[in-house]
């Protein structure tokens, strides 16, 4: 049996040199950053557990005519979108493919409008004073007027009404509570 020999090669010397340089850099950084003699502290970071898929509740103070103005704004933006789609469908320079796509988008928009109206009616029938629903196919934003604040069971009830009418991922549902 042979005895192991201690041969120091180029790789071991380079590794030792790099380790020594790293140690010197760390010490220099420490010495330069702590010249004042006091330890630097940072603010406490407060964490909260997030359960993805839960509806988010947001409290907002709103003016009296908020819901009427929201409906008017929504209708105006939808009318502009419908007008643009109408121009594409009746335009002479649009290809058949573009016209078909515009027709599908117009159909999808009318379906969303109908779903929004139905969801608003169901939420009001559930006992809420007023609400506005915004759907875009992938997400849903619901603004509910609730003078006493929205509790978890009411948010779950609204979420059930929404999911009964449209298919939206749970993490894309936002419920806003307006007093």
C-alpha cells in the first residue's frame, strides 16, 4: 500500500489565493461600512399570510352618484369599443378574417354585457343596496354598496353568484366594498 503524497498543484494554489482575496474583500467591506461603530438596523417587515384564490375586499368611501357614474362610464367605453368593431366589420379594406374576428369580439362583448347585467340583478336580489360588475373575460371586479361593511360570508355569497354565471379564476376576482 502506498502512502498518500502531499502534492500542491497549480489549482490548489489558485483556489487558496482566491479564498484569501475573498476574505480580504469581506473584511474590508465590513471595516468600511461600520466606521461609525453602531450597527445599522432596518425597519421591521410585517408579513401577512396570503391565501391565493380568496376574494379581495377593499373599503372605499364613494360619492352618492358613484354607481350611476360608473354605469355611464362603462356604457360609454363599451359603445366606443362597439363602434370600433362596427367600423372594422363594415370597412371596405378589412379582410374576411378581420371581419370574422371583429364579429366574434362583438359577440363576446355582448355576452359580457348580458352577464354583467344578470350578475348585478342577482347581487341586488341577494339583499345588497347597489352594485356594479366589470367583466373582461379573464377577471371580474365587483363594486358593492354596503353601508355596514362587507363580511366574509357576504363576499362568498357574491363570489358564488359570480361563478354561477361566468367562469373566472378565483385569483382574478376582486370585490370592492363601498360605503
